[in-house]
C-alpha cells in the first residue's frame, strides 16, 4: 500500500478528496482518511468514495491500541485499508504535522495546502511557527507539492525541502486560469467545471492536478480524462455548498483565511443577492473577520451556538460584531434557521451558514432531512 499525506491549514479535506477521486477514476483502489466529518463519523474513512460500514467501524474500534479520538480513527483507517487491500491511501493530517501519526508513514508525496493562522494555542502564535510544525513532515529525499503560500511560508518550505533534498513542486496562482463560465484550467488539464467552483477550490483542485501529474512520472497510469472526470464528479459537503431550492449557502469556514475565501465568493458570485448570516464557532478559532464580512455583506446576523464544550456562547460570539450591526441571539442551529426564515418571509434573501464545520453538519442535517 502506497501513501500520500496532506498537511496544511485550509483545504486539506478538499484536496485529499480530489486526489483520492483522481486515483479511483484512474483505476486504483484508493483509501481516504479525513477529519473532521460533516454529518457521520464513517465519512472519515472511505474506499473509492464509499464510507466504512458501521459494522467494520465498530469491529476495528474494538481493536485499537491507541488513545484519543483522532488517533483511534487513524488506526482504524490503516487496518481497514490493509484488510481491503487498497493500492493507495490518501491520509489527511490533523492539526499539525510534526507529531501526526501520518508523518510516521513512508509516503510517496507530501501535499502542503495553504498554511495560515489556526490552532495557535497548540502550534504557535505566528504563521512561521505554525508552518514549521506542519512542514516538519517533509521527508529526506521525499516529494513535496505546495499550494500557493504567503512569502514567509514559501521561504520555509523551499528551505526545508532544499535541506532535506526533497523534490518540490509549487503551484502558482498565475498558472490557474479561470474562465468566464467559471471552469478552470491548470497545466495540461483544461476547462474543468467543479461542482464547488470557488477561488479556494480552484487552488485545491490545481494542487490535486499537480499531485496526479507527478504520480504519473512515478509510473501511475493517470490519464487527463481521469483527472478531469474525477474533479468534475467530486462534490464537497459543507464547502461553500449552495442549496438552490432553499437559497442557502453552507460553509465550514472557521478561521480568518477561510472566511476571506468565503467573503470573496459572496462578493464575486453572489454579489447581487441580499444575505443574512447564521454563525457559530469554537473558542479556539479566530473568527474576528466576521465583523468585516457582516458590514460588507449581511443585513442581519443570527448568532447561534452549539452543544460543544469548546463552543462560544451566543452572547460571547456576538461580541465579535460592532454594536451597530443588527444581530439576534439564537439557542441553536435550528432556532437560528427558524428565526432567519421568519425574518426573510417571502423576500429573496440568501441564508449563509459559517463559522464551524460542526455547524455546517448540523445545518445540512436540518436542511436535507
């Protein structure tokens, strides 16, 4: 079994899914390990797009020899993939990289998605400190593919790759061409129409293309048609997911970088729409950018909360916003949605869920019953 590892702050799950689906489309039996899940735990472990069955998950959980929720699921994934004889396993790293169990694997590729400010209480209070924890996963004489980064992070990635004699491929924004119909091209792959066509997903999909083209050099039989088919067939839950019938956009954006990407989509894709925001967030996430978004995009904010110990209370989260921004406190996701619907009435106003991947899951549970 071969391995591909993904580290980074933003876009890990999407990039992992794109890469896994490309390999599956090319005929390789491919395992995928991601976290967190959106709606059900089984989403964390899948083979060729099919989640691990409940009975197998329960059986392997009983065999785990490690502690901690994340590490238990990681161990289950490895056991399940071995049993099912997968050809390649795509493994998403948790919050860091240096001490992640995936970093102990012998990987073909290390993929570095965009690195930014998140988990500062654990990884460090500057983007350089956070980057060092993540790029510690670079192996001697390994292969590294990096998404576009801020200059100080790019410098660290290049330096580390050089010192460890690793082959580095960098994806540059100017090489990603977006067409008027919102399809995009990167390298030899042209006119790809993503199901989640946003600025961030163009980057994530381009990184996946770079991964596939490099794997081809390793002897993998991955055609351009397989790459395009896989990217166009990938649907990403809770990643700027628009539900047209309900006129609702659900996104798991939960830090400044991801909120900026969401803001970009709201301005450039849905700029003509009136909007309200339903938000909830965990205390260890910097969602201060909500205030700027609200002033620019939302006529009212419904401030919610979730039943998690680490979650902001609605009153705490309301403090992120300036006093003159209209907002209403809500007890939970269902209450917030009900109040937003009552406010909207029969007017054409879009509801945007943002602030937490967990709230995204709750929203989708509510909307897709």
